[in-house]
């Protein structure tokens, strides 16, 4: 169950998540336009607005405090994720990485809520999170009626923009626009040093972008789901060659995902070492 559905069910009661998403799809225009002009609205602005109206009626601000106290206890991550990230980060302590000065960073680019996602993993593991955001607005004289105004909506196109913000280092300095031209030698993270790990349809353009620029793409799936569900979700990625690896979202030190990512990190460091020697 995704985190947005959990927020809905906490605000409205159990089993309301499916009702909420049916409402979002009806507003998106799934059934209203003929096929020849069938351009759907973006999901994020619709569900963020709909969720904000629910929260307003409950007089609840959709902020970090609400997510921490009421939603976080109902959210779980795959077993071993934090240890998985720490083990990859420990590669920096090896002589190869110390010699080359290569650092390993983790970013989250999510169509979910940034303030909620940032609470799930321990502090210090994630360099930056890109995701949907609300700003809490309180009108004068109405302090007990906070409004949660959507100020940033993430979709598949904005995910690709986030990758450019990482590559250019724009996320570190708000004065540096992502549209500025940056020489290859001055990039904070060249695309060829990136590995993008995605699990859904909104990740497809980002996977394609990273791979087209020399990086690698990994598609992961929930191994607890049925074979039919897994095959249906990943069929398009297989046929269109959207990823260099399709594997289970299993985070043990002997699992395929860790072997692939750790090997790729070493390959990057070895490339920098070879350049130093020449």
C-alpha cells in the first residue's frame, strides 16, 4: 500500500484508499475524452488537491509533525534497506575510493510526499529527496483551520528534471538554476556515474534518460507479489529495454541488487583511478 493511500485511510477511515483513487481518476478525465484527443491530466495536482480538502475538513495540516505522529507508525520499508545503504556507503572507506576521492550519494525521487518519505529512513543516509510538497497556510483569525496548499507536484517529467538538478548540483544552491549551462568538467555528478533504481511507470522516462547518457537503470519489483503481477508490471520495461537489470527488491548483502550496485560503484572508482594514472 502506498503512503498516500495510508494518509487517506487515516484521515477518512479504513478502506477509503480505493474510493479516493477512483475519484482522482474520474477528475483526470479517463472516461470523458474520445481516443483521438485523449490527453489525461496529471495525477499529482489532482490527488494533492483532493487530499488537502480532506485534511482541511478534518482541520489537520499535512506537515511533518502530522506524518510523524499519525502516518509513520503505519509505514514500513523492505527489510534491510538502511543496512543495505550503509554497506554501500562503506565502500568509501576502501583504499580505491579514498585514492580517487569518489563519494557515494543516495537520492530519492518520488511521486509521493517528500515530508513523509524523509521520515522513513534514518537521518544522514539520503543526500536529498525530491517529491511532492505542501505549504501550510493559516489565514488571519483562523489558526485552527490550516490549509495545505500544494506547492510542488512530481510526475514522470519532473523526475527527469530532478536528475538534471542532481547532475548540475542545482539542489545545493537555489541561486543556481537547473537551466544554466554547466561544462562537463564542472558537473556535480555526471550521468555516466548514476544508477537509477525505479519500480513504477513514472520511473520509465528517468530510466531512459540515465541510460541514454551513459548511466545504468535498474527496475525492481516486490518479490512477494504473484508472478502474474510481476510480469504484467515489468513487461513493457523488458520489451523496450528500459533497464540494464530487472531484479527483486531484496536488500541482503548477497542479493543480486547489492552485487550489481556495489560492482558498479567500484567500476566508476576504477575509471577515475585509470584517469589519474594517465
